[in-house]
């Protein structure tokens, strides 16, 4: 059987009125690994458009032979040997759930049509209809946790894909090299054939390389290069400092050392026991905010029992703050459920024009950060400005608002003192 019989027989062009109005058609393209090349969506084309016009309107690279046969889409050619598909494989398409007898260039389309292009292993490999393809696509996250190659990519795939095919999509999106032909054996091999890409699903080590697992929307696939010994769990974590003394405004970079160093998942989660005293970001950078004592904790994402802590003492910085802030509603407070409108007068005494970000932050009774709003402004030296922050307060609970000025959300360098704003119960 020749590939031409898969696409159909060219029976001549179908002529249409070139002055027809635009029409909307629905299109999807599924690649040779069941990967999503163009997710099901509506496309606007000319009223005299053909199926080939619709395919090209997806923006994918398309190669068409002089005969009208679609030979390649997105670099995937008919008759490829990848995954042992062989010479009988190639591109097919459906219009409204049936396979036309025309090449796409000769197949007219009309408003509301459904077009599905898919790479088939052979003529009998007919995918289900556009409707089921549309319903079967899921959005998943492919996350790699290697120290030297950490990334997280959102991909859209068919839910009946092998997880390896989803990993391949994530690696491809990240620009990672891999051996496509290894999928034929149900595995994904690095390009140099030295390591497999293995995985766990949703952080559960018991799902290690379970190939029959069906994906669902929102799944997270954690990948790592496997030396054949399976998952290496984190045994312990150590920090480069167990205690530190900082002054308000200081920044300290903490480093976590994971044992064993070749653990499959070396990702560490950071937290602060009181983020109003010192905040820590996802990379272990600590910013001292006000006087007090705080514990910074690093916990293995893989093994929650593997953790390390650093006790930080923050002392008051007696150097005058460059921005003086005053609460213009200091004699009133907010109630739960209110739209809290905070008005702050900011005076710039820094000696230079100052970029600043007013932060109005919400904390619970345990001083845990809950939410914030931010407003950015530049205040000229010697000038003052009224800064406003508006936040919807929760209906229940015990909370406190804090207002302060940083140079930016990125740097978090404090430019002002902190103003506490009470939140009263609405009972």
C-alpha cells in the first residue's frame, strides 16, 4: 500500500467564489508521537479556502508535493523510520469525522467544519474524531530537577499518551536533545545513549516509570536522568550556615547541600517562621526586614523528613530610613470582609529621586504571609506623595495589615519603617 492511498486521490480542484466572506473552521494537528502540534481551536480563513489553506493557517511548517500530497508537517515527514513507523506511515486528515477522497489542496471547507490532521502509523491507524481529540487533550507540567538543567514546562498532550511522550514534549519545548527512536522501546533515551529519562508522577515515588498511567489535566511529571539504579532519594540536607546576625535591610544567601549529591530530585523548598522579620525566596536568599529572631528552613521536595534550619537574629538599623511614611487613617481600622483602602503619605528624604513600591501585606495571627497589593511610583528628592493600596479582606479569621515601602518587589530592600494596621472582627 502506498502512502498516496492514505491521503486520498486527487480528483481536481474545487472552485469557490474568491469574494466569499471569511469563515470559521475548527482545526487540530496531532504528531507522530501523539503529541499536540496544534491544539483544537477555531481558525478564520477565506470563504473559498481549502483544507490545505486551513493547515497552513495553523502556522506550522508544511511541505506539499506537486501532486497535492501533504509530505511533512512540523518537520515530520511521511514514511519516517522513527519509532519503527516505516514506509507505510504518513499524514492523514479528516473533515467532519470522515476521511475525504481528495488531497487537502482540493478539499473545500465551509463555515463550522472540523478538520483533524494526524500522523498515522499505517492506513488502518485511524484516530478518533475531532470531538474526542478535543476532549482528550490535557495540560500537564513537565519538571526537571537536575541542578545543572532545572526547568518547568507546560505542555498539552493527549491523555492516552505514554508519559514518555509527554516528557519528550517538555524536553523538546526546553530545547533538550533526546533520541526519538528510543520511544519504540517504551523509553526515552538521551541523545548520546548513556542515560534514560525517568520520571515520577505528582511527586509520588511509587509511580516510578509506570508506563500505563493515564495522564489527567493538571498532572506534574518530575523527570530526571536515570543511571539504571532507580530513584535515589534525598537522605539529608545541610545549610552552609546554622545561625547568622543581620541588620534590617541586609541580604544573606543561604546554600543547601543535598546528600547524596546525585539524588534524583535535589529541589529544596524554603520557608521563614516569620516573614515580617526576614523573608526568604525560592533560591534561599534571605532579606532582613525588622528586628527579631526568625528560623529559615530548607526542606527536600523529595523527602520531607530531610530538612535543615538557620536561626537568624535581625537587629534594628538606626540609620534613618530614606522614605518616611505616615498612615493617613491611623485613627481607624478595617473589619473582616471590607475593601481595605490604605492611604500612606511617603516623604523622600534620601537625597535623590527614588523608585519605590508601597506594599500592603496581609498576615494571619501566626504572622504567616497571606496576600499583598503593590503600587509603584517615583518620588523626587524632597517631595512627598500619597500612596494607596486596596485589598479585599477575608470574611473570617484573625489578621493584621502591614504597610511599608521597598525599592522593588524583586530586590525587597526596605526604604521605610513598617506600619501595623489592625483588622477587627465584623461581629
